[in-house]
């Protein structure tokens, strides 16, 4: 049972990290300032930019192969209260990586989680979801509706 | 004796200053911003990302401006930049089945789950230049249509149900994917390494080779089983975390080419496949890659290797446009000493040739006189 709880919590944390990684640095900074979240933390690593090699699968689902590289910026921070937060995000935005790592650390503190969720993660998630939905609806408008031309008697 | 010649430093510096001036062009025209290039020359940016083998839109846009729009020069700049960064690791393999699809068409099935989604395509346009674009008019927002989130399985999965198509390409369990950025090319090579080389290969080169297979050089009856373009999530395993870290999303283009195969001693009659996967929206490149991938599998299927597109060493050794341009363009660098040596050699050979000719003529005259 404890194991299940820990796994659920890991999934939640992963979803938070995904939201931060997908959001723009501008959006994170704006919400951060509006929420007045603390941006002091000890930098344990980075922020630093490097590469990851992106892998695909042969035929879509077969053996993995290397497609090419992507820039990634990472940061690891420790709060005064001890929580360690990480961020790895595509791109070269160091401020974003640092803030996202702090957000990950704050989220792990049960007394701060709610604030991070409601003031930062939820609005970011809503913006991402609405952008995704818009993209999906725009694509759906280009879906081909086939119809059959009936010719002759029967 | 060796004589070193120095010089040209001032000329080079001035040439680079002139390049900077010409790159900027007429100062009364506003300078391009990178976001303008990212937004409005997006497919050029995608090509630089794909062949530069680095997913980073702003860097690709910077490279395009710095290279004055010379794509191969821009690709070269991006490749050089890559080497300055440390590598954090390899992502988990992306799942194109879970893609947020922006375009998806199949030439083999009309009614496939998820449907035919044309997306932002040049297909069916009339290829007429649009003077309104030159005038810079406003562009209407695209239409939206409510849609249920439908699963969009890859077309290969549909054919697989009947057992009439070969499965996705597998490798032995213990096979570690090869990496051409770490190890030199060796022939023959495994399909995974070939695909890495093709994915960063020159679009024009692969397009010409793919075209050659259609025209009868290594004919293999292709159909586009599916082309899909959209965003996929990237994840990286990190030792400090118990789960794969989400990195964000990247746009890729995937092509599943389906090829007729009449069977051989090695395999029953079935459809075989060529696979293409490239960064960005680049379906011509993904299709050309898939055609080349299939052609290069000739020996795997016991087909005769008779055409350039089937020759692995030929295709892979010449597909990289940074290598190609380096070797071709180096010819314009000073070769004064080499050429001096050749000049001496040709002068000597010519003198010997002339002597032989003249000697022969004298001989003829003597014979005629006798």
C-alpha cells in the first residue's frame, strides 16, 4: 500500500516536471512573480546546457536507433528546508531551468505543495491544455470526409 | 628546401568584414529577428535541425541568418556548435503512436482509425505565386472543428493484424544502438546505424536516390502506408530520479513506406517496409529516407544489388552534406605547391611526348627519303 502511494506521488511529480518542461520560460517567470514564490535556493548543479541524443524505433515500434541530438538545460537546487529539486528541459533557457528546479523542490514540501500547484502548475497546465486542444481542433478541421458518388440506377 | 609563404591575413579580415556587411544588406531594410525566421521560415529551420542533427529552433534560425540563407552552411554551423556541448544521455525511444498529430495521411487505407488529416500541407495548392503575400495582408485564423480524442494507431499495426507485413525492425536483445557521432562508419553496418545516418543525410541526395528507385533502379513498388507529423514527448532516465524525466515535446515527421515483396528463399511473399523519421516537419525527407532504407535492405531480402540506392557504402558515405561540402569546397583552398609539382610533371611529360613525336616524324622523313 505504501509502495502504491509512493508510485502515485512519483507520477504526480513527473506530471509537474512535464508541465514545467513544456511551458515557456516567460510564462513561468510571469506566474512566479505574480505568485510571489521564493526564488532563493542553493544551486547544486547548473543551470547548464548540454545535449541529449533522441532515440526513435525502427518501423515505429522496433529496436531503438539514434535520430539526432537536442539541446537540454538542467539545474539541481536545494532549499534551505532540505528538499532537492531537479529540472531537465529542452532548449537553452537557464532561468527557466533554475525556476523549474526550485518549483520541483517546493512541490516536494507538503506545506508548499498546494501553493505551487494552484498558483503555478495549474495555470501552466491550463494554458498547455488549451493550446493542445486548439491544435487538435485546427487539425481536425482538415480531416477528409469521404462521400460516395452514386451513379446509375442501382 | 621548404619555403613557407605567409600572407592574406588582412585580406581575410577584410573579406569577413565585407561578408558581415553583405549579410546585413541594405541598412534601410529592417534586420531579421530570429523569431521571425522561426515562425515564418519554419520548414527551412526544420531542415537545418534535421540535417544539422540538433533540435533547437533558435539556433537553427541563427545559423540561417549567419549563413545568409545558405542551408548547407547553416547546417555546418549547427554541427560545429553541437561539438561544444557536453552530452547528458540518450532519451527513451519516442512513441510516435502517442504523437499529438498535426498531419497524418495514408495512401493505402482510405478509412483508417483516426482518419486522414491533411494538416498544414502544400498538397493540392495550385503552386501559383501569391501577390497578396508580397503585400503583407492579414491572414485569417484557421477553422477549428470539435473532435474526440481518437487513438491513431500506426498503419503498420493495421496490416500486421493480417500477418501480411513484416514486423517492426528488431535487433538482437543485447544490441546497443550504434552511434555514428561516437564511432567511425564501418561497412556493412546494422540498420539502426544506417537510419541514424539517413536521418541527418542531405535531403537532395536522398530525394534523388529515392527517385531513382521509383524509376526502376532497385524497383520495389512503394506505397506511403502513412506519413505523420506532430509532437512527441521526450524522456530521459537520470540516476538521481526513480522515473524518466520529461524533457518537453519535439516535432518529428515519420514515414512508413510499404513495399510489395514477392518472397524469396528467406521470406514468404509479404509487404516489406522502409522507415523514415526526421526532426521537424519534413515529409519529403522522411519519404526519401524510407525509400532509401528499403532499398538498402536488399541483401536482407536476397535481392540483387544492382543500383546505386542499394549500395550501402555508396549511399551512407555520400549522404552527409557537411562532409561532402568540406571535401568539394577544400579544392578552392591554396594548392600552390601541389599544383607546381603537377605542372612540372606535365611539362616533363609533354616534352617527352613532343620528343617522341618529333623523333617519329624525323624517322618517317628519313624512310620517305630512302
